[in-house]
C-alpha cells in the first residue's frame, strides 16, 4: 500500500489548493459528504499515494488525483450556489435561481424579441425545474414556442453547468409540499454542485 498523505500534505500551504472532497464534488463524483466517504474508504490517491484523511488539500493544477485508479478531471462549468435561507423562503419551497441575470443578458444578444418578454422577469428553482416569473403574456408565449423553450434551457445549462427543465412560475407552484428550500439545494448538491445553506438562526453548514 502506498504511503498515505505525505505528498498530498505539501499542498496545504498552496494558495491554489482546495480540500480534496471539494475537488471530487466539483468533478462530478457527488455531494461532498459522498466524496468524504470515498476518501475514508481508501478509494482516492493523490500523486500515487493513498489519502484517507479528511481535510487534505490538493492543487488540481499541479497534482494528479485518482479515484479507483481513474484520473479525476475538474468540471470547467462547476458553479457554487449559496442561499441565505430566511424563514419566508423556506416556507415557500423555492429558491431564487442565482444565474438568471446572466441568462437574461445572453438572451438580449441572441433573441431580442424573447428578451423583451423576460427583461424584468425572475427565475426560481423548485428542486427539479427553473421556474420563470414573466407574467401571463410570457406564459402563453412560451407554451406555444418550442424553440424559445430550447434556447432558454440551453442558456441555463451554459451559465450553470447543469441541464434542467423549465416551467412557468405560478402562485400554486410555490405552495407544493413536495419541496422546500433546503431540499432543492440538496438536489443540486447531488448533481455535484457545491452548496452552502445558511439559516438566519442557525450556523452555516
């Protein structure tokens, strides 16, 4: 068995280093909790050395990381989402979609007509879909226009790195008991995105 941790520890003082479990999550191996289990199970090597200790830092640009013998490559489209979770948001069961402003900016360049419908709109995430609050006129338009649906989904994937369905925002949507703010963020975490949840009355995890 290779000597564990010695060379990986050299990255501790490197300003470009990140925690090993965070790197694995960015590369699409699952949530950081799942990646921590992979490390402690002895499935991860850094520069040919077995690493089983949590908290190990690595420089992904200088060091080679392998899981079950396969080289780890970081997803260039990785995005980190953070939500300050006031009680009102948790009760509604949706989260603001943080990249929506970027989607609107790209729409202005690629489809000026669609941009006129959405320039003042808001985007939300309900755990499975991006919900678009663009008013009744937009809802009627988008339901009949498949090409515009495809473009919006393409731009969402482009700015977030995650392909998800879209749907119209309606008041009845936010009252569903099937998803709350924390659950929907966990679903994003399961897709390999780094998620930070903060409650005003609880510590950040």
